C-alpha cells in the first residue's frame, strides 16, 4: 500500500526498524505507566497520612 513512498528504500529493513521502534515505544510506555501508577499511589498514601494527621474537616 505504501510501497510507492519507499521506492529505493529497502523495505525489509524498514519493517524491521519499525517493529523495533514499536517494541521500544511499548516498553518505555509500560515503564512510564507503572511509574505514573506508583507516583499516584504514593501521592494518595501521602495525602491519606496527612489527612489522618490533622483533624478532619470534610466528611
């Protein structure tokens, strides 16, 4: 379908590099996802400890 865009370009190596980039992006995305999850969980625990330390104002 897109072969006319890559005339004179080795298509096999392009597919290989594309697959490599996709796997790298997937890996870094999953790492960032777990990092964000960890940060959110830590922030929630931090706020919970702060809230329990001071007298409650909201129900």
